[in-house]
């Protein structure tokens, strides 16, 4: 096995903060609410977005929408516990969903295997 320099990897990937992969994450906060975060590469920072969920297919999509969730300039926002429980399949576990941009401008992802 060969040694691999971690300094070079760190320079290529950044300092470990943020993600180059488009994704959305859901987690239960200490106060009991649901905290969400989108990565910067989605371009959704400081935007109003909607989250639409297809429970049968275990898929979701997010996109810009008026009168919806307001994303901070750091990518965070809050949703109801119901959203977390839908995505986490009934639990309060943290979930991260990789996203891919659709031709219609929405970001699409799968959050679990179909039962």
C-alpha cells in the first residue's frame, strides 16, 4: 500500500467546509424543530424555495418558489417535523439527499430505497 498525501487532497477539496456536491440535509435541532440546509452549488442561498415529496417513489424535488421556505444567506432554513419524518422514514434521524438538476430548473433527489 502506498502513502497518499492528505495535504494535496485537502487543497483540491477545500478546507473541509461546504460541499461541492449539490445536496439538501435535514436534522432535528436541539430545540426540537427541523433544521435544513442546502449546499451553495444549488444556487438557492437567500431564495424562497419549495420542497415537494413523492412518498411512493421516495423522491423529492426543490426549487425556487414564492411564499415558501426562506433560505438564509448560509443555506439554512426550518421546516416542520413532518417533513423530516417523511424523508427519514418515520424516524428523527438526520438525512442527506444528493441532488441533480432537472431540465425544468428543479433539483431532484432520492432519499431512500423504495419499500
